[in-house]
């Protein structure tokens, strides 16, 4: 299913959260996404280490990129949180350092 079409309105957002290291912070961010009707949210300063993805029990997909070294500091880090439509349109993603994450989505031009 395409994420972006010329007839659809998709809301994207960004948020500098200062940390997602606290327990329950990812769920709080997901709740704010629902509140603002966002399909995709770019998150900065997550302070997570390593690179990976995590599915929340509420269904959101969190893609994250942080320092990859062993015993790395909990600084920097970025993430993308995706709701269902964005998850279905996700083609792939990759990490580029603790401050850059790149994702590709299926799109469709209608008309």
C-alpha cells in the first residue's frame, strides 16, 4: 500500500525528545503521535545505542540508530516511529551514524 499519493493527506512530524532512555518513553511518544494524527515521526536525541528496530505492544514500529561501539555513551541517536500505513509502505531503511537514519517508502502518483 503506498504511503503518499496525490489524493491523500499524510501527517509527518519531528520531535527532539532529549531522551527515550526512561521507561515507558516510547509509549508516551506513540500516544502523542496518535493525538496529533501522525503517520510517521522523526525523533532526535533518543540516546539509544546500537542500530535496530522494535515493535511496541501497541503496534507501532520504532527504527533506531545510535552509537554502535561497545560500551558506547548514551548520547545522540535518532529514530523513526511508524504507524500502520507507514509500516506497510516501508521498502527499507538504513543507519548512517548516530545522527542520521534513512528510510524508503512506496509512493504512487494518481491522476
